[in-house]
């Protein structure tokens, strides 16, 4: 299981920002990426790509000058 939490946008009434996952096809399925401020849980069996998605998301954040952290237990 993997949790991805994004930072909340500062109280605007505009359309919510979308944060790219780093996987263009997945971003397209999500309508542009994760909604800023949402918590996302990824669940699946071994070998389904949860860790790969989390790492791609972190790399996309680094490319956009965003802070990130990866914890594994």
C-alpha cells in the first residue's frame, strides 16, 4: 500500500491545480494528474507498480521544484 499526499493550494476559488505523476498516460487518465491537496492511496498486489508510480511522482515533483519524501516500511 502506498499513500501520496499533495500540498493544499492556498485558499483560492479557482480550478484546482493538477500535479503531474510523471507518467503521461496515467496523467491523461486522471484528467491531468492528481488534484492538489488530495491524499491518494495506491493499493495492489506485489509487482503491480505502486513503488514505481511513487518514485515517478517524486521525480516529476523534483523537476517542478517541489519537495517530496519517500518512506518505506
